[in-house]
C-alpha cells in the first residue's frame, strides 16, 4: 500500500511539474512574441490660398507705378512699373491669406515676364516660409532698372509682370 501511495505522489508531482512546464512555455511564448500593428490613416484638407492685397511699398529714383496697378485676383498679381534709368525701382508688397484647412508652405514665386534687357524682377523671399491656417504672409517684389552701363536708354521702359505664389502642403 505504501508503494501505491508513493506511486500516486510521484504521479501527482510529475503532473504538477508537467503543468508548471506548460505554464512556463505559454508565458515564454507570450513574452517572446512581437505585436505588430499597422495603421493606415487617410486625412483630407483644403489647400486654399488667396492673394488678398497688392500695394506699392516704395519707389526709388524716377521710377513710377503705372496707373491702375497693381491688380490681383485669387492666385496672381499683375504689376507694372515704369523706369527711366539705373537705380530706379518700384517695390510691391503682396499679401496672401490661408483660407484652407491645412497649413501651407511657400515653395516658390513664379514670375511671368521676369525681365528684359534693362529691368529685372527680384524678391525678398526665403523659400519654404510657413503659412498656417487663417494667417497672412506678405512678401516684397522689386522691379528695378538693372545696374548696367549703357550708351542708350530707351524712353519709358515699362515692365508688366505676373507674380504667382506657388504653395505646397506643409509636411509634418
């Protein structure tokens, strides 16, 4: 009978040890596994930037703004300056407002008819200027007579140019 009790105890101990090993195996499997979660998020927004103002900021030398200018619509400004000699310039300030629902970044300013033999168009813009939702940004466009040595300067050199800000969505 004692042999049978000892045998039962041995079997119980063996069963307990097997059960404990099973629990250890499960615990190891849980702790050693990696949980990978992939999430795809799609967002949408409106990139809606508009020129809200264009004004003459400064005139140097005998430069003049042509009457009726500057003109602007939502996405571009038409500027027209009349210059007579070197060091003449007209500086315009363009204001853009972000009416959209996402932040934007000024990527570049596109200039149509940027210069001729006597006149050049420059700006004071550093690329990638941020424009948060609901805010304004202003930048200057300078139409100036080139600093050149010429024997002949035509009368009333006029440059008509279209300025179009190029914006992209701000990437977080």
